[in-house]
C-alpha cells in the first residue's frame, strides 16, 4: 500500500514538473529519459514516463517477442508505423539486431529523431 501511494505521489510530482517546464513554452522541451537503461530523448510533455510508472511491464513483451522471432528466422525486418517518439523501436532493438523502419508522419517528433 505504501509503495502504491509513493508511486502515485511520484506520478503527480512528475506531472507538475512537466507542466511547469512547458507552461509558457511553445517550443518542445526535450529531456533525457532512461528507457530500459538506455538514454532516450523525449518531449517533456510526453506521457511515456507516467505510463512506465503506472504499468512498468507494458512494453517488455515486445522485446521478448522480437528476440524469439529473430532466433526462429534468419532475417528480420520490423516496420513501426506510427513510431511516435521511437520507444517501440528501442524495445525492438533490445530484442533483435535486424533492420527497423520507423514511419512517423508528425513533424513534432522530427527534432527528436535527428
């Protein structure tokens, strides 16, 4: 129960911090976030950190599936349509060494990718 309360308080504090960082700023504030131990650049307004706090294992199956597929086939290519900030591609990369094509039509994420 205490861990759950601590998690909820941490989520609230993170939300307040992000709102303060981005309140009067039309330009995206890019922050470094650790995703599965890897540095990852995201817009401070993005919900990924909050999602990972609420559901810490929501993306772990993808890495396991990618690893299984690569061990079953000689050549693997993944296509991430709607790549958003690239977190799915990072999880795929952790599970396989094949090529990954990310397609994201929003210009809002371009600065993060390059």
